[in-house]
C-alpha cells in the first residue's frame, strides 16, 4: 500500500457546508454540481472562476441528476421532484416510498441509459435511534420509481466499471462494499468486494479511475482510499477534513479529483482543528478518472 501524504490537497471553495455531497462533473458546462444535504441546496460551481450558483430546497436532498434541458431531478426527503433551474419551481415526480420521518434518500448515480439509482439512509427527524432499513431504488421516466431487493440502513459508494457489467455499492454502517453483476438495470447476485477496517471510519461516496481503481471517501477518518479492481487497498490520501463525503474526477482530461466534505456534528474543538470542514477540496492523483454519467432519462 502506498501512502500519499506528499500529494497537495488544496482547498478550492470554503463552502462550510453542513454536509457537502454528490459532486458531479458536467463537462458540457465546465461546472461541478454538488449539494448540501442538511442546509438543503443544490450548487453549481464553475471551476474556471469558481462562480457558484445555488438553489435552496425545502427538505434534505439526498441525491440529484440533471436532464440536460434546464432541470435537475432532486431526491428530497419527501420524494422525487423536478427542479426547474430557471424558475426554481419544484414538480413532484414520485412521493417517498418510505416513511420520511425515519428514512430519507441518500446518494445517487446515473448509468449510461439515464437510469438514476438512489439509496437511502436511516435519519429520523426526531433524532431517536431506529433499526429500520430501506431498499435501493432506480428511476427513469419510462420506468418510474422502482424498488430493488437490497435493504440497508445507509447506502453509499455507487459506481460502475467501464463497460457497466459491474455495479459497486457500499453498506456504510456495515463497512462493506459490494459488487453486483449489472445488465441494463438488472442487478445480479451480490458479492463482497471490500471490508473497510472499523478503525478507518465508514465508506462514503466513490469514483472509479481509468485503470479500474475504486476511490472511496472514508467518512470519519479524513482520508480517501484507492482499491484496485481486485479489492486491494493500494493508496491512502489524507484530506484536511475528517468527514470527506464524495469524490469526483473533473476538469480537462479528468485529471483532478474533487472531494466534498461535511462539518455537521463536529465539536467547536474539532472545527478549530479543521476550519475548512465542509469545503470543496482538490488534488491530482496521477491517474485520470473514468467519466460519471449525469443525465437522467
């Protein structure tokens, strides 16, 4: 395993997000879209000048995708909505298929066919513990919102290999990352891929590089892990925030890896130690990324 402490991880935007998440590169716009789950908003940051637009939202946003025609599909606690980026109007697409007082959507990703996959998180509004679990969902306009047989308390780490024959998914609280055979929206039998050591924090958002390496934000540990295609941990990159949430290759040639982070639940003492928690960071890992699909059908 190669430690990568020598890499320069720079602060790009001191966003101070409660939970910055869901970084998504749209090369046609030369912009990075991202969200803040708990100060709910969708953001668009132009990477050349760092001008940032925002769309405030009425409830926790767990994930989003874009249609390429001026709308975002936002997965809010209360359901799926089209957000008109010009007017800020919301139009209900599907009500939440769970009790939103206990569960919410969490993390999403699009396949090349425009199918938007969305996980869940147990996050009760009253703050009480719950042993509830939720399913994995997918959405496409011609298919509607569909449930898939994978129950979990916190879903993260979605990604596909280059030819979309393999789907990656993390069950974060279990500290396990799985793979599924994938065939145009159909999931095969789940297999174990990685067990994250308990002392390392929990696996959060992920991205694949051009060599098939799986980069994963390790929430609570302040690092990114890179695993080879065979599941071997070969790089650890420290990030100056203890709660990295998502990584995304972006920019010309996909040579830069951007990382969203969170500051929610950090104590005042911790915030003194990591004043830029909740910011957007960037480093150059020395290998190009695999593109992420962003368009929902």
